[in-house]
């Protein structure tokens, strides 16, 4: 059995953690990824409109409505065993 997570699983985890707003450190530890990988994912997710990064000294990452809908769809597919 492959114990590595798919990109889709990592994206879903990032979106879950950022749902209520989270700093990068919280996402890194919660999703069990490193900062370099997180930066790559954040760029892609922001470009896709799934998250927003509130700038400032301690920037906060938040899942957008589009990101929440993506997460809902992912969880639906996961619950019926497709993912």
C-alpha cells in the first residue's frame, strides 16, 4: 500500500486548516509538510482562488468560498469511496 499522500489530499488538508484562518506555521505542522512545499502549494491555491493571504507582519491564510466548495466536493467524493 502506498503511504504517500496525493496532491489532492494535501490541498484538502491545507484548505481545512486555513478555513478559519491560520498562519503558515500552523499549516506546516497541521498538514505535515515543510515550508518550501507549503509555499509552492500556497502560490497555486491563491492563483486558483481557493485561498487568500492577508498581508502584514503575521500574514493569515484563509480559505475562500471557492476553496470551501472545493473542500465540500472533495469530502463528498471521499465519503463515497471515490478518493
